[in-house]
C-alpha cells in the first residue's frame, strides 16, 4: 500500500480549482457559513443603504453579497484569479452550469424576515443581486494598491476569508488586511470575516495555507 502525502500548502496560481472548492464547501449551508451569513445579515442591517460596495476576494462565490444586495446601489467584485471571476460571471449571467446559491439565498432572506421565505422572495433577492453587480475585476491583496483598476475608496468594503486564506504568515496577513482596509473611504465600513485559528484548509486532496488568525489579531489589525 502506498501512502499519499497531502502538501501543507498549494499554489493558487497552479493548484486552485473553483469547482472543487465549491463542491467541498457550498453544496449546503455548513455550520461555519451559518455563523458567517448570520453575521453578514446583522452587518448589512447596521450599515444600511450605501451607494457603492466593494467585495474584495470573492473567490468563485457570490453568497456573501446576498445580505448587502438590497442595500448597496452598486457592487464591484474583485478577485486575484480570472477563473474565480468566471464562476461568478456565469452566475450573474444565469449561464448553464452556474453554481446554485439558492440554499444561501433562502437562509439569508429567512434570517432577515424571521420566517421561511417564499420562492418568489428568494428569486427576487437573486435577481436584485445580479442587477446590483456593476463590475467584475482583478485585484492582488499583496499590493499596497490592490485594485488593478486603479486607486479608489468605497463607503463599504466586504472581505471574507481572503488575506487569511492565502498565507500562513500572520505578519503577511496583517499587511494584506491593511491593503484592503485602505480601500475604505473615510467614515466608511469595513466588514471582515476570517478563518479562526486555522493553519490550513483542504480542498479535495490539496491543502492551502491559513494564517492562524485569532479574534485578538482581528481587533489589533
């Protein structure tokens, strides 16, 4: 019998597969996403209406935008990988084979209303989210000016599991998080979610780094 060794860290440029990641974590609303989505519903209610929102580091997902879509007039979405943006673009366009985010939409609307939503309410939220997404673009969190489209600031920036999911170095995480925070306009909102205390996470047989972030680290940064 041979033993397969799973690498401690893989390369996003060479090893990342959006479909494998979606299948691993987003077939159903898993416990960690129940916590995350509940937090985002609360955050969206606190922030209220904003003219623009940036989601930084979306990966191949759209679900974290669902609580904000009814409140942000326009949404820009950026990520490091074209193939992640392609997965988002397929959903926005309603293309065949796009990932089904309906369980997350239903959870979001249920959390907002305090009751099970109707099919019409779920469809309406997804239609609103598609309509509010203004642009999809490239970004690199490792750069002091991370947006490929140029330097600008937003009244609200959403960043879920991005800087903490690309490095095992806590200081590198701090720098990258500061780069994203620099995109927040004065008096604006920065909504951040991170993997807690993880040194890596698995996608199939591949393992990607995480910075072991604690609640204290988030407060400090």
